[in-house]
């Protein structure tokens, strides 16, 4: 399962973790709702690779972090290493494309 993200987690967790993946989403977003179960599945798949995976609602607990990251559309998935963005994928994508993105960047 994805970990619910709060803005304060960026300083306390993301900057200290080897690899973090954040799915920026919104409650009203259809593609975000479709992507969440895929990301939940991948959070289990990649747990042995020391990866933390988060779900950030851009209108709730992740609003400041989303703003700083320059999120312009949801869903957006960003991969961070020690708090530094290494890549992002914008839009709803099929499971295979997301797996390819994660494999390339983790």
C-alpha cells in the first residue's frame, strides 16, 4: 500500500531515503483513481529494493510539496533519490509503462 504523504514528510523522510516515489493526485481525478491500485501493487513489488512509495493529494496534505515540485497536472509520479528529483512521469499510464518507468529509475 502507498503511504499517505504529508508536506512535512519531505523533510523528515524523502530527503533521508535512498529512493522515494510520490504519486501526486487529486480526489476528483479519474486517471489518478485508476493509477492508485497499480501503484499500490508496485509498492509491494519494490519493497525489497528499499523504495518508499507515497500518495500525495495536491489539494490536501501535499499541497506545498506539489507546488514546489511544479506539479501542473495529475497524476504525476516523481522519483526522488535523497530528496532530489531524478525523473517524473505525467498522466495516467498503463501498468506496463509505469513498470518500465520505475525499473529505469529505481
